[in-house]
C-alpha cells in the first residue's frame, strides 16, 4: 500500500481549526484528590503559622504604626539592599551552578564523578562559618562583596543539584539536532540546553534568593545591612517585637510574590523528553584545549568554597589556646544534632510530599496557593519563626513547648520549600500516565500515591530529605529559642564557643558540623537519576 | 460484554472553541473501534473522559447499563473497570514485568493471581518474561505487556491510546496483529485512538472519524473508505480525487465520462464527484474520452501514483497504476474511471 | 543508581533517630526547681551557675541564648513563661522587660547591696557585675591618652583610632552619650569620629592587638579584655595600656550584666535565693577573678592586679535601663556610615 498523506490536500479550508491542544497531561481542571488536598492543606497551614502570628503582632499598636514602619524610608532602603544582594548572589549561583553542572555531567572532565561530589560539599558549611572564614582570611572583604561571596559559596549547590538532575534527564538528541542545524556548542547550549534547564535553575534560584533574604549570620558578620538585619536590630536594639513583625510581614509578602513569579515563568513549557524509550546517555563534550581551564575552575570553586572554611578551622585549632574540648561531649552533641535534624527532615519531607505532588501534577488556583503557602516561612529569619511558634505553643500546645516536637516543627516551617522543591522535581520526572494507568487498574488515589508516585519519586524525595537534613543541622536562631532547655546541637555549641572568642574550642564543633553535613551532601552529589 | 454509548459529550478548556462539541458514539460489545482524527481533534480528551481522568462539561458516557459520566455523576477511574494502554506502554519502571501485569489483579489468592498473570503473558506471547524489568524489554514487548496488564483484570472496555506510535513500521504490523489477536481471544470491547488511517482501517471493526470535536462518520473501514461522508473524511482516510460533475438519474456526468453514483443524489444536481485514485486508469493518448498531460510519476514499488492535468478542469487528478507503468512526465495520456462514486456539495 | 541512596538515607535517619535517646537531652526543666534564661554565655557563667545550684538547694535548668532574644521570648511567653530568673548580658534587655512590667519587684535588702546607679529604677532588676569603657593606648606612640572621647574628633588622632562599631558595648556607650548630651551632640561627635577615619576591627581583642602592634595608637574597648590578655599572656607581653576617663565622660560608661525575677513565676522564692547568691561574696569574687568584671555588691573588691576600684571610677551618672533605646543609636551609626 502507499503511505497516504495524513493531511488532506483536497481542500485546506476543511481542516479542523481552532481546537486548542488539550492540556490533559497537566491535569488542568481536575481537582487534587482529598487524600492529597487535606494533608497539603495541613502543611500549608503549618507554614502560614508565622504569618498569622506576625499579623497579630504587627497590628498590636494599630494599623497606623505598622504602616509607618513599613512605609519608612529606611525600610525601602533595607529592602533594596536585601534584593540587590539576593540578585547578585542568585546570578553568581546560577553561573557557578550551571557551569559546574554542565562540566560534571556533559563533558569529559577528568574525575567528573569526584568533582560532582566535591562541589556539593559547600552545602555543609553554615553561612556564619563561611563568613567568618572569609573575614579571617581577607579582613577587607566585609560589606556587600563579603556577604555576596560568602552566601554564594554556601548556596550555589541549591542550583547545581537540580540543574545536574535536569541535564541528565534532557534528551541529547535535541542538542544534536541543534548542532546539525548549524549552531555551535555555545549557541546550542544557549538556545537548546539552557531553556530546558530553566525550570530546574529557577527553582534553585528561588531557594537561593530566599536563603539570602533570610540569612542573618553572614550579613551580620560582614556588616552588610539587610532587611533581616533590620528585623534583628528591632529585637536586639529596641527590644520591640512590633516593628520586627511588620517588617517580617513585608518579607513574607515578598516571598510569596517571588514564588508566584517563578511559577509564572514555569509557564506551560513542557520539559520532558518527547522521544521514545529511555534517553541515550549524552556523548560527553570534548573539552580539548579547555580541559585545563575547566579543571582549574572546578578546583578553584571547591578550594574557595570548601577549603577556606576548613583552613580557617585548622588555623583556629593551631593558634588558639582554648582547645580544652571534650570528645565525649562532642559525640553527644553530634548525636543530638543528627537526631533533631533527622526528625526535622522526616517531618518536613512528610509535609512536603502532598504539596510537592500537587505542585507537580495539578494546575489552578488551589495548587498554586498551596505551593506558595509552603514557601511563606522560608525567607523569615529563624528568630521570627521561633517566636511565632513560642506564641502558638504557649497558647495551644503547651505540653510540647520547649520540647523536641516543637523544634522539629520549627524546622518544618523554615525548610518546607527545600523538600517541596525536591519532591516536585522528582514527581515531574515520572510521567503522569503511570498514575492514570494505576487508577484504571482499580487503585484509589491514596494507593496510587503509595504504590506508584512515591516509589518512583523516592530517589528525588530522598535527595530533598537529605538537603533538608543538612539545613536543619546548620540551623541556629530557632534552635536556640525552641530547644529543650539544656540541649545542645553542634550549631548552638559553635555559637557558645565563638561567643567568648574561644575559636580553638569552637573548631571541633564546626568541623563536626561540616563533616556530618557532608555525608548527605556527598550522597546528594553521587545521586544520579 | 457491553456496549459503550457516548452521547452529547462536550468539553472546553477555558473560553474559545470546545475540544469536544456534542460528540456521540456507540461502540458495540466485543468490537474494536478506532477513533481516527488529526491531532487536536479531541480524541485524547475523549479517551481521558471515558477513562474518568477528566470531567466532561456535558454529555454522558455509559457502559452497558452503567452510566459512568453524566449530569452530576462522575465515577472515579478506579471504579470504571476500563483498562488503558497508553502511548509507549508506560510500564511501571520500578516493578517487574509480572508485577506490572498483576498490578490490577486484586482478587484473593496469590496462586490465582499468578495463574492469571501467566495466562496474560502467554496471551501476548511473552511467557517466561515475568521476572524481567521493563527497561530490559524492546519497545514492542513493552507494548504487549502494557496490553496484558490492561486485560488482566478483565475490564469491560480497553482504551488504546496510539499504542503503536512509538514502534518502528516493521514492528508495528506484527504488534498490531498480536494485539488484535489478544483482544479477539479475550472478547474485550476496545477503543483504539489513532491518527494513522492505515492503522485504523486495517485493525478496527469500526472506524469513527473525529473532526472538530464531533464524529464526522462512523462505519466499517470498508464503508468509510468507499462511501465517505464528505470530501474531508475522504481525504483523511485516503487519497481522494474530486472532479466537478452533474447528477443525472443515478450517475454523474463528468469530464472523465459518466460515473455511476452509489447513492441517489437527492436534491443535489451540481457537485463534486469523489473517486479513489485506484478507480482511475490511464488509457492510450488517442483513446476516446478524457485526456491530459502527465505532470509527475511517484513510484512505490508494487504501484505508482501518476498525476495528470486533465483537459477541461483546473485541477490535477492522481491515478494509481501498477508499478510497471511506462508513463513519463510531459507525456499525453488518456484517462478513464471505473466503479461507483459519491457526489458531494461543491462548497465543502 | 536509585535504591542505594534511598536505603543509605533511610539507614542514616533511622540511626539518627535512635541516637538522641542515648545521648540524652540535658535537664528536664519541668523537674527543675528554677529555670534560668541566661543571656550570658555558658562559657562565662556555667561554673558559677553550678555553684548557684548547690546554694539554692534545688536543680536548676539553664537556657542560654542572646539576651535580647530571650527577652523577646519571655515577652512572647507572657504569663506562661517557664523562666524564673532572667540573667542578662546587659541592662537594656532588663530595662525592656521592666518597662513591660514583666519583672517582679526585688526585696529591698537585695537591692541595697548594689549602688542605685547599677540597678533598675523600678527596683525590679539588679546589676551583678560591671564593665567599664576605657581607652587602650600604645605608650610608644602616645605619651598620655586623652581624658575625653570628645578629644578623639581632633585632627591629631586622624587614622590613629581603632574601634568596633558593631560591638554592643560600643553602641551602649553611644546610647549613653545620647542620654547624657543629647542626640544632636552625639550625631556631631559620630560625624567627627568618622571623619577622623578610625580603623574598624572585628572585636575588642583585635583592637587591643592592633594597639599593641602599633597599627593604631588608641582603641575604644571594655576594660576586662585588657585584664584577660594580661592574665593569659603576662603583663610584660602586653604592649598596650588602658586609661579610665575621668570627669564623668561618656567614654567612661560602666554598663552592667544583671538579673531580674520573672513576674508570675511560681519559682520566685528559689529565684530570690538565686539573686542573693549572685550578689554574695562568692559570686561577686567569681566575676572579679574569672570574668575580670567589676563586682557590684557592696563590700566585694576585685583582686585583679592594677584594676582601679569601682568607687574610684568617675563614670557618668545615667539610668542604665534607658540604654534600651538602641534603635535610634543604630540609626545614627548607620547615618554616620559606621555600620
């Protein structure tokens, strides 16, 4: 038989017109099932707790007072400084994250596997330790530059990790097509690869931006005045919670706006492969004469991001005379830290799961609202979140006040987006048609979740959990306020020791913190989807 | 076994033209019906509504005496007993082949489930593959496992969503035949969604041609091809030749001569007479009747398609001739029609 | 690979969950007879608080944090606070709680142990130890340190001063100047100082090092840093000297760390014992000898060599509780381009 033309040629006017492509793959119009909706709503309500508290507090002295604080010239100035810092750090993180991801995934870089682990290690460095290290090494770096450098070097893995996963998931055939159409490697990267990495990179960039907005440790050490520092100043200098709360509300509103804007850029662009079967592994690009430069780049980033803090710790140990540390206590503290961080990561991941699945699988107002709510607490300084939980706990949950469960809840409020982003990305990677098939074979939504969605997304969810684990370990301000009295984590010990300038005594705690956080970072780096 | 009845199905995504516009269709029990249409005609939406993944704005879907979707009613997908075979199979990558097939088997008794799984693997010719993982199978094997998985719980209806798209053409024919045989063996009612007219005509018992969210024609493959409802359907299911004609007592007078009409023309006098290229033949250049100039010859092996500018009309017609034709572009040729034709309004 | 990661992480989480049970989480505050919220660093006061536990005869639980944040926590807890005693690093946080009426009035005999300058006006907090602002100088470069911070804006000191603008004690000193001399004068002074291009250090110890090494000639620090250095390295190795400013100069401000009993706490009787312990000779000696601060309770003098007695200092007379108005100070420092 003759292969007939599929499109009628007889009369072009008779071809179907105007029928929009169905958006069925995105589940437009279908409401998330109750089994997802209810827990997701619980998670969102959780994340919105601080906002509720902040509204109560900021209106304590009447709306006029709050308005004056928010409309103060200084507020706008601080906001501008925070946003400028966030913009620079995000840009730098994108540059570092994407370039390193491409080098480690798509080129014949010698030792690519080892590099992919090394460049995730900076995640383990608390921003205050990084800032301290940079200040010790280069006292003149303080201010905007110092804050930007320190924050970039601890947060670029937020971009590196998702971009790496996306690079592994994209179809190299598309790049080959682009090359065959006359675009050079750079042009292809810019026109074909980069757009496909955009969802992953923007997701990471949002986490970086929120991290920068919420950071207090690095900016205070670097003496760069930001919005968060303004909030702390309000607590520390004037012992006044009302302006702090009003400023925090601004931060929450900005966060939600940022997340909504990010959701907009996601748009309707699909970024899955359209081909059949599994993707061929990409043929690594030959670096050729650029090999040395590429190696130097990876080495330089690793050195400045990982070795600088480690070298500083070494220096503390070498020159200090306060090194009367107690290995038993260090071990105990490390154990406690692992425990609370694991609890935090577990609860956060559990809460993030329904939100992440809805964010990946559903569109519409409800889905957007749930996802944005999850981010509400992320840009807030730890102190604000901690105080809001104090507020609610003494009123409604006194038995858990200053007990582990409340601390774990604080971690969940603070870090929910980290786990949501991981879950969402993981769920996006498995085709929704698998869930349809499972439904058609008689599975209820809950069982589909348990038997198909979660097992398939498990590696990504686990990666998100590992990331959450790392950030929980590093957390300080909320831990200080909400920990059970007498309990210490590595971060609080570090705070105690550095508080009296006992840097040699602090070094083992900082080292333990970095090493322990490096284990999940290491697993994240090795994790290949 | 049960009929699938769809009436007045309407679905729109936001404002603008609806994707489904009052679609109606009946799939007889035990048949394999193809839903054929160009991309964007709404066939995927139709399939998702039947399966229960989407809610229709209006209309009903019923399976036998069970209404699945209707006003104020939407049975959940897992309650419908409708199996689906998606594009590219969509096997669960984290489960072995056997566990994929057994996924829908919820009845008690491990041995019963295992027996049914083996039966299904046997049915699709992949006995002994149960312990493999999906990525260890070829595309065609994956597709057959996907069918086995859909058939295992004895669904009332199986939906096949362009299941052969991903396969290369050599493999496609074989898998298509296997799937058809498996469906026959189980007596399942099946709906095959495809944009490939060849696939629809060669595989299905009935072909429903969908256009702009409605069924333009639903009939046996033979009838749809031979007696298309309109020139669009004709051109979509095959190659069509249209020449102006005037109806006159059960036949039409055209530049190609007098051609018998299958159906009485009714009130239509003037219109377009629709023929298939294989109804035309080339005759000697000086033979009586119509003549024209060969403009191109496309050779396909067993046959060839010759395009001829016919004297007296302003359009070229295509003629399917044996591959051994000696026609060459630029030559003069005679042209004649055989068999019956249909007459359509010229405006379409 | 997929599974190994999941399995490994699961194992780590499982292991980590079990650890804290073994490690223990310190004293359960519900069993404690007294809960202290301490803004003073654990390293500084832990040995003293261990003694305090023995003295009050019941278990105590101590929650360490930043003074200001603990003050905010106490405010947030309201009547349901777990704290019996608030031990603050500085007077400002105590003043803030006092203003909100969250501190209980202390018995007069306790208050009377301390000079009225070093306790709350409302009688609801009391200083436990003091620290004086001093000027450190390098005798090789400067024959005599200036007697007033107002001299520091003179051109002769251009580029020769070291300070830590972010340090809480420096900011308290500026606040003190505002209380003493008004905002306009303070602003002028800050502008003058900034115009003299002072060198910014990270912390007081670095200022002392800078002075000792001659990087700068003068430094604005707290007195006890110098005495700690002397104790640690020996007087002969310390090249810098310190000068206590006379005449009630704002640069001679003496700030205090202090305690208050949190109102509405059923721990008040024990807290009262704790306050008395902190004002006892034993505790006051601890501050004098171990933290090199000034003991504040009457009758106790520091045994630190060379430290002038508190009574001999000519500190400015201000209500330390008013040092809570730091916000405005910070704004001035920001306007002056210092922080």
